[in-house]
C-alpha cells in the first residue's frame, strides 16, 4: 500500500509540518510513504496511491498556487479513477486559513475523495501539539490504508 504526500513546503514552518506528517506515516511499516512537491506531482502519482495527504500554506486566504496547479493537472484525469481515495490535509497560515481549507475540501469533494481526519490547521509558528497533530494525521492516513 502506498501513501502519497503532496506538499508545498516553502517555509521552515511548513517543512516542520510536512516532516511530522511523514514521520507519523512511516510508523506504519506496511505502507510505503512517497512524497512529491506539489509542482512535480502528477496524475500517475495519484493513480499509484492508496491514500493521499495534502499540505499547503495559506497564501492570501487561499491554498498555494503550487497545490492549485497540482489539482489543475490531476482533476480530470483522476476524476473517475480515484473516487473514495482517502485523504487528509494540513494547512499553515500566519492569520487565517479558512479559505485555503475550504478550497481544498471543495476540490477534494468534487473528486469524490474521502476525508479520513479533520484538517490540521496551524497558525503561526508550529507548537508541539501542532506537530503531534500532523504526526497523527500521517499515522492515521497510513493506518487507514494498511492491509
């Protein structure tokens, strides 16, 4: 089983969150964890995945342009083939992440993907509980798809 982490990691804070998600996912030995930068991830990566974690900063109230680019590239190729794909989301922002979360959830819903956990939303510098929530998100997604 394969878990794909698609991320846009532009700051030390988003890198900390990404790293925590990846470490949590790797706690489930039956699951191969693959990560791709949002600008490099393709529909083939999604087709090869049994679950997906999406990570983005909130930029001007929206998901990063890189994650939007990912969705633009995979939406129609994946529309029918990836329905019910388990997914999770983490978002980092300095003040408001509502628009980013809503946008990702709307697109994922349009794809028919199934949320496995509530989005992890982090405002400002990540705290220990924030990092633990990301670790848990990765572990939960991996455990969900484990054989």
